[in-house]
C-alpha cells in the first residue's frame, strides 16, 4: 500500500512517524510539493489532516484521481451531493472528526447515557472540551458528535490551552448525583493510528461500498461482529 500524505501538521506529523515505523511506502505533499493528478498517480490511499478550508480546495482534484481518501480535516461541511458523487464515480472515502479508536467505545457509553429520560425526571447534560490554542473550530467536531450521540439539548463549553491534544467530558447531573464520562488524548498518535486503520480497511476490504463513510460507523460494525 502506497500512501499519499497531505500535510505534516500536528496530526499529519504523527501519521508520518507511524508510516516510518511500519516502513510503508509514501509521498509527502506540502507547500514544497503541491499535489497534482500526475503526482498522485500510483498511490493507493490518500490521507489528509489538512485544515478544513484548505482541504476543500483539493476536493475536485482528489475526486478526479479516483484514489480512496481518509479525511481527518475538521471545521468543514461536505457538499450536499458529495456522497452521491462518490457513489456515481465508484470511489470510497472515509472521514471522521476524531480518528481515535477508543472514541468508538465512548460512543457506546454515551448511547447508554442517551436513555437518561427513561429513569430520570429532572436532569441535565453538559459537555466541556479543551484543545490546543491553534484549533480554530469551536466547539470541536467531537463535542458536537457527543451531543448528537447523547440525543439531548445541552450547553457545550470550550477552552483553548497550550498544546492540549484533546479532552472531552460529558456530565449528567441530577438533583442527587453527577455522572461524568471523560476522554483524554494523551498523544496525537491515537488519531494517526485510527487513520492508518481506516487506510488498511479501505485498501483491503473489498466489501466496502463506494461512497462517503463515517469512520465511527465502520468501527461499530467491527465491534458488533460476533
């Protein structure tokens, strides 16, 4: 598997470390090596952790190459017809707001907390997230996903501090108890590991259909296998 890596920022740099450790074939594309159709030929998978707005400028080119893409770019929304476009061209893409494999276990826990209304009359949820000062999107995409999984209206508060890789905490408060669920990224390698997991999946799993796939959906299918 030959990887085209777009950018070597905070998380892209971690992907590059793991690529070197695994001795995978790759090409790094950055400001000194701008991607083009010709340059991308011969690659099996493209991995991008570029900022959302920068990544969007490459969408037409990446679709044109027909190479599978693993996208960890945040702070962006997908064009409304993009999934249909990929299906029509028979291209497979995987995206996530958070490529942590452990986050998929967190999702299962939050889906249980979603049922709070079945046993509590008086309760509230809130989320607090902390990231590094260079993270532009507030609240984080992960925090918005947590809110969606919890299925309740809630306040999301955010801090941008130092070089924090990512901390998310969901709190359920009732009159007589507090229940908290916390996930802390200790190293950005967790996102790089997830991206390479997705790259292997998209390269080797012939049963994966064309289209735009959410990483969490793919991992949940794996977790639910008997």
